[in-house]
């Protein structure tokens, strides 16, 4: 889900796209499993968040890893260990 969101960003330059593709190629891809799906359902019901955000948050919780994001909307998910990336405009 994160890969799809990153590479689908509208204003991505060719240079940034290549950098992101290289970065993603070094990452481990986690498939959605039954526990992640159960957590997605719980998170959506509890926080009224979009499906992609629920999948990302649920995967982070499943792995026991903090979520690095520039999306401050994740702050409302209390059980999520969050690292906010500040984007310099």
C-alpha cells in the first residue's frame, strides 16, 4: 500500500521516482494476512479512517514497528507508535 501511494504521487519528478523505486526495491514487502485484516476492520471502526491508511497502520501494529509518515492524520490512532516526518516546502 505504501509503495502504491508513494509512486502514485501526482507531482513526483523523474529523479524522485527513481530514488523511491530504488528505496522500495530494498524494502521487505509484507502481505496482508488474517491478523492484519482484523486490525484493519477494528481501526476503521474505531477511527473512521480510509482503507489505505488502516492497512498501513495495521501493518505497523502487526510488525510492532513505528510508522514514519508525513501524514499527521495518523496521530489520532492512539495505539500507533508514530514518527512524523516534517516536509520542508
